[in-house]
């Protein structure tokens, strides 16, 4: 049990709407003259203008926060989707390799072909497309070069071999294509 001195309550200072924020000072009685009303009107216009400026700043801050929050949410979701796609693509690559090995050994691959067809449909449904690289000029945004060969018949940085397929989704690179490029000489 807690003693009276160790209360969990937070002290609150309650201010009534009827009580002014500042103590009332004795002033001269208002003279209902035109100048006096004009001064009061000018004062109220100034207060209104200040409040409008504060409101504009608060609205701008809110809009900026809203945009940032939306962007953070989209980036977070995209990061998780990309992470999932990378894991999925590793499994997809394993199926492709298995099909290729079975085909080389003249083993029936109809089951694997069907699975790969379903996986291709799933990738297409979610706008995940392979990056075509063979014969293209090396682009560090889309490709990752892991070897270089000399070939006097090809221009520099021409992709001669795809080592691992890359994928793109919603203009984001999910995985770059691993490639071999040429150098003249």
C-alpha cells in the first residue's frame, strides 16, 4: 500500500472558462466613442491575423507529417514485400535449376514445368518482371558484374552472360542481374 505522500495521482490545475487567465486590473470605464471602438476593432483584427498565421503553420506541419507518415508506411511495406520476394526468388531459382538438371538427364519435368508456370503467373500478377540483360550494355543500377572477359568483337561493357536472373517490381530493383561483361582487347 502506498502512503498519502506517494500517490499516483497527478496534480491538475483546473481553470474555469469564466475565470480570466490574467488578473483583472481596474481600468477606466469604456467610453463608447468611435475611436475606442476603432482601437478595439484593430486589436481584434491583429489577434485574428495572428491566429490565422498560427493555424496556417499548424496546417502545414500537419500536411508535412501526413506525407512523411505515408511515405514511411509505403517504404516499410515495400521493404517487407521485397524481402519476401527475395526469399521467393531463391526458391524459384532452385526449381529452375532442378528442371534444367532433370532435362539434361532426360528425366520427365512436367511437374516442375507446371510449378514454374504457376510461379511465373504469380510473379506476373504482382508485376515482378525479369531484367533482360544478355547483349545489353552494363547498367550498374540493374546489373552486377562479377567477371570480365576480353573480346575484340564486342563493345566495352556488353553483357555476354547472365549468371543469375535479376528482377524488377514497381520500378524498384528487387535483385540485380549477375552478369559477365566484355572488354575490348
